C-alpha cells in the first residue's frame, strides 16, 4: 500500500473537499482519502490498480 499527499490549490470549502473525496474514493484500489482544508492537501492510501497519476488526473 502507498500513501501520497497531494497539494490542492484553493481548497477552501467542505463542498470542494467532499467532491474531491467522492471522486478519488471511486477509483479502484483507493482505500482511504483524507482532505485537509487548512493545509490544502489530500492524503490518499492506495494500492494497484490505482496509481498516483490516475488520482491526480481525477
């Protein structure tokens, strides 16, 4: 399992956070998504077939 922390510009509201979480959670292989509005980051735990590229593009 891998963990990636991705910086997200202008992540200010819970609506945006929920949209990001829902979208990334739908990727096969993603087991956990934690959005931190204050730090403007998304922490994702995943394994194959998910990839960092797929997560970032989603």
